[in-house]
C-alpha cells in the first residue's frame, strides 16, 4: 500500500495558561490521510481538533511527534522547502470573511494565488469561479468580499484554495454558521471537487451528520486524545467507544 499523503505521528501539543499551568491540547495523537481520501475529525469544542489541523498545516509546531506530507518530514525541511511543499496542502477555515482581504477584489484574491504559474490570469480566474458554481463569473471578479453573500464568500475561498492545485484540503468547520441551504450547496461542491480532482480532505467538524454524509473514515477526538477511528459506516453505526456513542445520542432525530 502506498504511503499516506499526510502522516501525523505521536503529536503532543501543550499551551501555557498563565498561572494555571499547562493546557494539554494534544496527547500522543496519530492519524493519517491517504491520497483521494476523506477523513472526518469529529469531537466537541475544545477536544483538540483545530489544534491538530493547525499542526498538520505547519501553523503550529508540535512539542513532540512528527508530521509528514507527500513523503517529506516537516522537521527535515528548510523554510524555503517547507513553503514549496505547503502549497500542496491548503486550508479552508470557518469564517470566509476573516480569510479574504476586505480591500481586495475577488480578482485580486485569486490572482494572488495564481502568480506562481504563467497564463491568462483572467481566463483562469473565470474558470475557477465557474468550477465553484459562481456563474456568470465575470461580474464577480470586481466585487469585494462585503458585496458577496456568505455562501458566495465561501465559494471564492474554495476557488482560491483550488488555484494552488492542492493534493490535500484541511477544512476546519467550513459549514459552521451557514444556513441549511448553503451547507448543502457547499458540501455538494466539496464532494464534486473531490471526485473531479481526487483531492484528499481532512474535514474538522463537530457535526456528526456531515461526517456521515461526507467521510470515508471517521476519527473521534476527546480531550486531546484520539479515542476511535475507522470506516465511517462502522464507527457511526456500531461505535466502540462510549464517547462516540454519546456524540451520536446527542444528534437530533426527526419524527
């Protein structure tokens, strides 16, 4: 079997909390994501999901453990090598408004991501916007983030992410706060991108229903530890850990 695209091995991360001592956010967490695979990382707020995502992106350095992406160990790379490698791993964060520069038009945001590769920038910007369902694309190019709806901003953010041609997308609660119609549209868009481009996802979410609809495998985090991992259908139908069973019991049921 080929080596996983992303390998997180024995990750430990703590934060100092003033006089109260240390917060142990991650305790010996190991997780991998294969090429083209969708892994959902689920758990309550404060369980360590987002911290693990930021360690995977290289935004946080672990206290112990190692991170490998596309066959390269982060600890062995120079800053320049890391920046080149990191292009293949792109984030989608919860709030698109915070991720888009309010002083830049959609065109400028996309062109900033496209500068590494030559070509007709306007044509490529149009193609990216069409790929994420913003049609006709031309009118969107000169708009600023505040002139877009929440769903449109999230689509622009996904288009900017795709401009980098990533192998892995780490999505941290990308549907949180969106209304039901936008959630469905964005989820379908992400699935369509995965099918067309064979992109792998690490989907960080507290929503079990998203994991059920979206993931090949589910990893469950509790208080900084990975307590259960396996095929989505198995974990969400016959969970082995009591915490997973409590998460499933908390999901509202119709009828």
